């Protein structure tokens, strides 16, 4: 069985969290695919590692995972083996050349997109047993407004929305923010413009999204900046390396480093709710609420 009795497990988690430090949990998400969300996740995480942070990157695209492919990794195990009880979370974690630790998801396994509450609950115990002293958990969600995306964003402390200058990207980003805000109580968002030709284009993208959001929603959305789509970024993708690591002086790499510095200034939760195992417990509560809603 994946997990101990609920009451005993909760007491174990409370005892553990008293001796561990708070972890910054950031969900990187987008309204639609193709906006470079996973590239943002990999490079932001790598830039954080370069700043001396111990970063764990969770590939939370349960249907079409690709963090490992983007970083040129070939993991033997993935999150599905943790949920099935075959492997521990420590055994599943792989490390990229830059020192970034990754939890691979299970690409192409349909069952991973529809986990039961009991299976999700097994993840609490798995995360509570992590021995590494993690500073940041970066969650690369799937794109869109699926239950999985909503659950991960609702459980995270910070939600970073990646958007580019395309009508579909802007419309779908607003739809995602709307669902997270109106139906799930998420009020604070960070907006990142990706694949931009200039810094002004990034601000224009943010303004377009904010003008619509201010009209219909009660949210706080700050502008994180813009990531330019330069030739070095394209080269790094082909080389299966983060541009921050492969071409650290490129325009896009510098932009990612600035992004990492901004994220480092976001406040941490200095409470039990700021620990990894409680992130997973919030995730499970969110999924349980969704399943009850759809009954």
C-alpha cells in the first residue's frame, strides 16, 4: 500500500516540517501549448541553481511530459513508478549536467492524467521522505485548464503564467486566470511574456492581458518581464541544453537570470504550509474537491 493511515501520516508530516525549512513552490503554466512554457521552466530552474539554490523541477505534464527530452536525459523511472509503489521518489529523481534535479513524469501514459485520490495521497508520503534540502520546487504544468493544471496551480504558492503575442495565447491565458481566480480562489499571478522581439512588445502583451483581466476579475498580476527569442535559444533547444547553461551571455539567458533574481525576492511561507509535503497535501485536497464536484 502506498500510504500509511491518514491520521498517523499527518502527525509524521507535522513532526518532519518542524525540522525542515520552508520551500518556495512555483507553478509555471500557460493557457495553450506552444508558448515555450517548458523552456521557461527548465531555464528558470537552471538559473536558480546557478544562483546557489537547491532546485527540484517537477514535470507535471502527466500526459505529454518532455522536460527530460529537453535536457537530454533518459530516466529509467518516472513519477508513475512512485505512484505504483515500485520506486521511492529519491530513486526517481535524475540530475542534469548543470546540477538541476528533476522528477520526470510519465509521457504517453493515459492513466497518469486521471489519478485517483488514493494515488495522489501516496505522493504525500513520498515527498515527506525526501532527504534533500530543497529551496525551490518548480512545477512545470501541462497547458490549458485541465483539472491537473488547476490542482497544481491552486496548491502552489506562486503562479507564473507564460504568454506570447498571439491572439490564441492571450485568450487562453485569460481563460486560465479566470478559472483559477473565480472557481479556485487564486488571486496573485506573475505574467511572463515569451518569444518577444523587444522589451516594449513584452509590456504590450502584459497590458493587453491586464486590461481584460481588470475589467472582469479581482486579481493582482505583476509583470515579470520578457524573454527574447534569439538564435542562441534555438541552438540550445537543438542541443538539448538550457540556454542559461549553453550560452550564458546570450540575450535570452540574461533575461532568464533576471527572472530568477526576481523570483528569489518573492516571500516564502514561514509556516507548516510552506513545506513540500503540505504542498502535496493541498494538491490532493484540490483533486478531491474536483472529484466531488463532478459526481
